[in-house]
C-alpha cells in the first residue's frame, strides 16, 4: 500500500512542484498519473523512490514512512520498487542478459538463482531470443522490455514507470502497456505516468490527474480528460 | 560479504584499472617513485644503524703511548691499565704492528708507506677491551690519567656521529616522503575521479535498482588499492635489484664494516612497502569516493 499524506515539494529554486498531495494506492492496483508537462508527475514518482524528500507531509509504503528512512535504508526501499524510464537507462556495454542479471547481482542473489530467474523474466517480456544482443542492437520497444524485465527481476511489489512510452510509436506503446498490465495481473502494483490519451482512455484504469502540482481528479476507471 | 560479490568488486576494480591506461600508468609511476625514495632513505637508515652497531659492538678503545717509552715503561703502563675496573683484556700494538696493519688496510696501495719502516710514524698503543659498552667513557677517562698515555680514542665518537646522521636523515626523509605521499594520493584520487566520471551512468542506474553505497564504492576502493600495491611491488623490485648490485660493489671495497645484504633490506622493508602502497591507494580512492561518488 502506498499513501501520500499532505505531501508538498518545493525545489531549491523555490518552484513548488507539488502541493498538498493526498492519495492511497492499494496493493495490486494499476494507476495512471496524467497531466501536462511540468504538472508534477515525475516529482511524485521521485518522492516515492526517495530520490527527493518532501518539504512537508509523509509518504507511506507498506505502513513505513519513507520520508524518515536513513540513508542506509534507501536501497532496500528501492529493491521493493521496480522502476522504468522513458530513456530505458540500459547499460550499453552489457548484453540484454547481463543487464537483467546485474539487478540480481546488486542484491547479492545466488548465481544459481540468477541463472534460473533471468531466462524466466526474459521469456515473460518475450525477449528470450535476444538474450545475447546489446541494447543498441534492439528497437526502442525491445529496449523498454529489457528495462521492464530488469525492473521486475527481483520481484518488487511495486512497479513505477515514468512515461515509459514517451519515446515509442503508438503500436509499440500498446505492447508495452499490455506488458505492464500483464505484470499487474500477476499481483504487482503499477503506477505509470503518461501523455498517451488513447491508452488511458481505453484501459479503463484508475486515473490521477495533476495540474500545476495539484490533484484535480482521481477516478476509478477514468479517462485522460485533456485534449492530447 | 559473499564470495561472488567480492569477486565482482575485484573484477570491476580491475576493469577500472584497465579502462584509463594513461592515468593508471601515472598513478603507478608516482607510487613507485614515492616508495623508491622512501626505500632509499630506509636503506640508508638501516645501514647506518647497522654500522653504528658494528662499531659499538667492538667495545674497544685504543690508548696511545708516548713514542719515547721503552718496553719496561710500556709494560708498566699496561699493568696500570689492566688494574682499572671494567677492563677485560689488553693487547699491545707496537709501532711495527701498527704500520703493518695500516699497510693491510691500504691493500694494493700499500706502496704508499714503503720506506717508512726506518722512520715509522705510527704510534705504539694498547688495544683495550671493555666488559660493557657503558663503561667506555669511564674507562677512557681513567686511562687518560696514566702517565705516558698521550691519547685515548674509542668508537663512541663515531657511533655518536652516526646516530646524529640518522636523526637528520630521518627528518629529511620524513619530509620528502610526506610530500611524495601526498602527490601520489592526489594522482590516485584524480584517477579514481575519472573512473567515477566514466561510470556515472552506471552508478546512477545502480542506485535506482537498489545497490547499497558500499556496493558502489568497493570497486573504486579496489582500483585504488591495486594501483598502490602494483606501485609498491615495482618499487621493491627495482630497489632490490639496484641495491643488490650496489651493495656488492661497496662491500668488495670496504673492510671496516659491511653493508646489509639486499635480501635483509628487502625482508625488513617489504611489509612497510606493501602497507604504504595500499594505504596510499586507499586514501586516494577514499577521497574521490567521498567527494565525487556521492553515494
Ligand atoms: N530538480 C528540480 N529542480 C528544480 N525544479 C524542478 C526539478 N525537477 C522538477 N522541477 C520543476 O518542478 C515542476 C514539476 O516537474 P515534474 O515533476 O518533472 O513534472 P512532470 O513530470 O509532470 O512533467 C516543473 O515546474 C519543473 O520545472
Ligand atoms: Mg516528467
């Protein structure tokens, strides 16, 4: 469960990115975070990942207030929250397999487990054939699948995706969203920020809409609601 | 720390070492240079120490006797010296003995004293062995009071001088070593900084997928320590080779005392060198990890 309570974030340059944000996301939900550029979507995700600390308010992940985490505890929060970016953030000098295995090495998983787990995740994202390719040999959609595989390989309970389809064409975007939805059906909470009106409108999932740092709408089975 | 994680740190550390060849070479060279100078001072200190010991351990002083004293008078002086407490034994060295022993010291240059036999300038003396090094000064004062003794010399002067030299070498050495130490630390720290910079994307990703601070730091620490250790091993090898050659050369020419063998010197300084090398590396990378890694 994720809970934002009265969260505001003022950056160093005095820009108030979000103010008085309140929402609760239950385990297993699929949530779209929509709003125009600069509305504060990325800021909310960064706050959840503890990349930023709110100026006021509390953020609970599984009953624990993550704004109070010690520096040492932050990696363990992040191991429970998989993250996917618009620009994929894959390591160019590692193969697809190595990029995914790396996420397990970091948590000191047994090599035996890594050898079993990576092929499983690769097949889940449909990239078993590309295990030994390097990122630059893949299409954008395939690269995003690799980054999704990396995000879920150590079975986090939450998956955060910040405009994951921002660099992809509509058809490929649909494939990525379907993959996220598949992962969600297996029990992972998914939060995805996006500009893709068509996708949001037809998915009929919960939509939290932001404008100028405020929540203007929070609907179950919602729609995008802006002229995209 | 798990074994495969440790293996990962070492592998990544070595990858860093290979990544930036120019800086790696610069780092290793500076550590080697610093440790070579350190080694030079260490060798001098160890040798001067050993020479001081050699001189001191002889526990001998020499009482020079008036040139005009004949055998009976000399024998009487000998009796008086023997009577002094702290004197273990005495040996008489005649003018002729003294000249012969000087000839021996001159070796193949002994022709220089040819023809001096009839007008021997060497003094006659008693070589006095003392029971205890601490008695030297006291015994020598007593002997000086005896009629017919012109002068008393003993190794203490030399030992004192050597100890004074060691002191100066220590101070100068410490200062030079400190400066070289700092230079090496700065160069290694710059090398690591470039490594951090080259890997900043990777580090950023590692943070997102939940790597601990130390997981990110270790490879850089390994890199620094490897640079320091390689530098120190090189320094030992170079030093051992050159000193081995030089000490043989010197020992063949000197008779009064001997220089320590290269083996002994390396054995005594090996641990210092390896410790200094890894310390330089660890401090150098530690600085960069703290200032530039920000994890
Ligand atoms: N690190 C930062 N420092 C200062 N201002 C920032 C920073 N990150 C974002 N902002 C500002 O905060 C506001 C919200 O940004 P962001 O959360 O990235 O919006 P979105 O992801 O919805 O486009 C914007 O006005 C942006 O310029
Ligand atoms: Mg954004």
